C-alpha cells in the first residue's frame, strides 16, 4: 500500500500541470452515468470512488474527474490517502451478510406447508402395489400450486413447489428398461465368458468390435422425433406411408471397443447377413487392418437375432466366405436373448447417433451421412460413415453341403452362442 501512496503523491504533483490541458477521457454518455452513480454513494465512498477513477487515468486524471463529478481536487487527494491506508485483502471477510441474515425460507415461515402439500398430493398419487417405494403423481407444479390455494388458501410459487417435490423424493423420471422378460438359462455364465474373452483379446492386442443394425428409416418428409433450433417451421407428412418413401436408410454399426471409434454403413436395400458381412469387410479393409496390423483374430460381440442371428446358418456361410477372403479368423460371442442392451454398441454409439440426427427430416442420403458424421461425445467418440448402395437378396438358402464342409469351430461351452470362423488360408503376421 506504500507504493499506492507514493504514486498518489507523485500524481498529485503532476495533476495541476494537466488541468490547463484538460483531456476528454470518457464519452459524454459515460460521464453522465458516472455522475449518476457518484451521487448515490456516501461521502466517504464518493471520495474513494473519485480517487480510484483518477488513479486509473494517470496524468491529468485528477482534474478531469473533479470536473466530471463536480467535486474538489482536495477531496480526491483525501480519497487517495484513504485508499493507501486500507488494510490488506486477507483482513476482509468474503461474506457481507451476517450469519443467519437474509429472508427466511418459505418452510420456516409456513411450518404447515409440508403437511398441506402431502395432503394435496395424496389424492393424485399412484403407486406400484408390488413395491411401496414406487409412487408417482401426474400433477404439474402449476396444478399443485392451484390445488394448495383452493384447498388450504395457501399461495406459493412454482419454485417452492419444485423444492417440496424434491424434498419428498418426487422427481421427473422415465421408465428404465432393466427388467429381464424371461429367465434365460446360462445367462450369467455367458456374460462371464464374454468378459473373459474380452480380457484375452485386450491382452493380445487383437480387436474387439460390437456389431449390430440400427432401426431402418425412410427417406422423405417423414416425421422424426426430437427438437432442434430452426429459423423456419419443419413440415412433415401427416401420415407415414412407406409407399411415399423416396428410399430407405439402414444404418449398420460397428463399434471398436479399444479405440472408441464408430463405423456406420448406410444400406439402401435390405438388412441381410450378406449386408452385415459386407459392412465387416469394408471396416477391416479400410480401417481395421491399419489399426491392428499384427492382429491374428477378431472378437465380434453381437445380439442373438437379426441378420447375424446365432441360429442362422446363412450368416455362418457368409461369415466363412468373408474370413476365407480376408485371411483372419473371426470369433463370435452372442449375447443371450433379451440382453441386447448390454451390447456395447447399444449404449456407446447408437444413442449418440440418434441424438445427432434428432428432429431432422431425412430428405437425402448425403444429409443422413453428414448428420451422423457430426456424432461425438465428451469422451472422444469418433464416427466414420459410408453409403452402401448394393442391392441384397432376401430369402437365400444355405448351400446343401455347407454344414458338412464348413470350417466353423463351435466352442465346447455354450456352442450356440460361441464359435469361430477359421479361414482356409490364414494370413501370416
């Protein structure tokens, strides 16, 4: 603070030189605001405020501030001395309000509000007869406030209602898909097996991919859920007839567990086993073999149904053709029935793709591609997108001699869900 005082004395001596050469530091509008603020202060705060402003401006500042605020330069000088004598910052408390000060909360001034609140809600509360902890109400905060006024002559704000809802554990929630529909034999054993396989592949530096097809969409002015900021209204068809579609979008996804990379191949034909295997081929040739040049095997985690169903031999036949072409084995691990939500792609890729596309009308394939390319997360998810326009045939049959000649090796443990496609001529690493 001695430095401040020294500067104050120095500037004080030079200020008189600047009075005759008065400079306009601020605009007239700013000066007007300064004067308005100045007159609202106490006498002590006025001279200190004037002193601070003068110090900010330097040479000529004291005379200028005295003129703007209509005070004496001696007053400003006194303010400077007071500033120099102020104690250090650490000696001040950060709290201005006294402990316990301020307006009391609504519950403190109205101790009956909790009882009145629960009395209103009991008529509009439902619950689960199987679980007494699960209760809910369909009332909005505004409706609760109106009922409180009607029944108890109590007027409260929506903010108070929200605090009461939170206090009594009423929160906005949505149903979570966590109840298993059926008891599946060997369910837990398969989860343990998948975890063991993942650990082995991680240790060996081999790729682990999660594999699935997302819900198909139609091209055209079809309604899509979600909101987004627009300058104009978005108008969709009032009815969704597939006959009006300009095309179809079938997003097939591959999620690289180690890299946190997602790969979406947009199909325009049918979701078949051949389409699924083609997506796997494109991923390996374009990305996989570059990321894993020393890989000897690929672990593929997938559901038990759809184009890559665990019981479909047409998928195994297409898979065998693929490994023979690529020269690398692919090990398949299917999640048990009713457990598809545990597949990593279902919570690490697809929800984020959905969010990137929400509310936008799919009017072209290129638009869909650009939307999906924008998919990202705070954890660094990166997504690659390609369009697959090949036409795929449905209703294909397995070759009559495939089962006798296939090189699909089934595990001894739960063979329906665990097997490996071995290439005829494995690549040499």
